[in-house]
C-alpha cells in the first residue's frame, strides 16, 4: 500500500518524501518537474513525470501501485505571478486539483493531506491568526487554495473523502540532503543567504516603516522538517479514523525581516549588505499563527523551528550544494 505524493520533487514535497521513507512508508511520486527537481528524490522512489490532472496517468499509477492515500503538494505558489496571470493559477491549482480529487474518488482513495496556506486568510483581523478567522484572500494564489479547501469539504460530505488541510505559514530551512531551490527565488531566507555568498549584491528590505519594533514586517517561520512531520502525523491521524480538519502550521512566534538578516550574519559569519526599498503592495505588517489546534489534534509541535536552526540548516545545505540540485 503506497502513499501518492503529488509535487514530491519540490521543496516541501521532497523533504516529506524523505520523512515518510525514514518511517518505512511506501511512496509513489508524481511531479511535472516544471519547478521540481528529479535529483531531489531518492532514485529508488517510483516516479512519474506528468500533471496531477492527467486522469489516465493517475489510473496507470493505480494499476502499478496500490494507492491508499495522497499527500497533495503539486501547484503554483508565487503570489505576485498569480496576480499577473490568475488564469494560470486557477488552471494549475484549481482545475488540476479537481481532476486529482475526482481521480482519487474514482480509485477509491479516501484519505488526503492537502498543502494549503495562510494566504487563505487574506488581511488578518486578529493576531495570532486562528483557524476561525475569516478567510478572504488577497491574491488569486490564496483563492486557488481556498477553493480546493471548499471542494474538499464538499467531497467529505458527498464521498467520505477525509482530509487534513494544512495552512502553512513560512516554510524555510533544509534537511541535510534537501533544500530550497527555486528559479527565480522570491523568498527572503534563500535570498539573504545568496547575498551572504555574494551571489546577490544585497538584500532588499521592502519597507522599514511598519508599526513593528524595528519597522520591518514580521513572519512566522517553520522548519521544513517540522512541516514534513506535520504531514506524516496528519496522515496517521486520518488512518486512525480522524475527521477532516483545517489546521495552521506555524510556531506562534514571529520574527522580523531585520532579525532574519542579523541572525543570518551570525550564522554565516559574513556581512550581508542591505538596501531599503518601498513597501510591496499587499504585504502585511505581521502574519503569525495560532498553532494551538494542530498541537491538540495531531500532537504536533515544532522541534527545529528556532530561527538559528532554520538558517544554519539552510546555509549548510547551500554551501554543500552551491548550484542547488544542479550540484548533485
């Protein structure tokens, strides 16, 4: 009996596959490799290149492997790009997501862990953000994830498809063999480390006039290994007959952009040049999770998500693999 992991050659997906294998699970991966990396996967993992919306491919996988559950990562994740090209995001994240869910129902798979996002909340009405907060996304990316959440909720009632939707805050860090390698890279921590390596001339701080202690935005960073553990626990919860859930995945602690840069300088031992730019449209002052419910439901708590551990593991991976997965 195998777990189908969609987008398993991506950043969070590959670390989750690594975690599942370490627990003795049988895993099958499908990934288009548009943004994923074949080298991010153990070569022994059964791999199928293609889109999750390809129902013939899903039937083929089911013929060759007995699929008992699915962890669904596959999709597009760039907020800015989603604003510029919303139909691309609704096609990749919603249309293909519906096809995947339809295939799972057809194949008799009734357990799904879904990669969702705190972007479904939009502009938060309270801080920290709990699962009961109003959801009104600020971007097509956020809407695409919320649409799938609502579709899953309907499929729970209609088809008994049990799911856990994990609303990530800011994933970061690396395992010893797997790290963050996007092209182009838009996330703060990889770009801070690129500046430390000299691959970028400086880090741009987008606004230093926010109502925070140092004027820069605050975010809740979660180590990718802790995030992978949350997926494994969510799957175990469903296997034991757990009911469908929407759960935040974060630490409940926020750090500012300047705190990230200062910690990165200590971890790397290198100066990191900073340029202050204007605020980016849509950026929030602070996004911090209320993570009480996931602790109660899954018994999950982060163990590696202090900022120094996140930066140290990301730096060590990048030093060993300066070209990312092209270094393998």
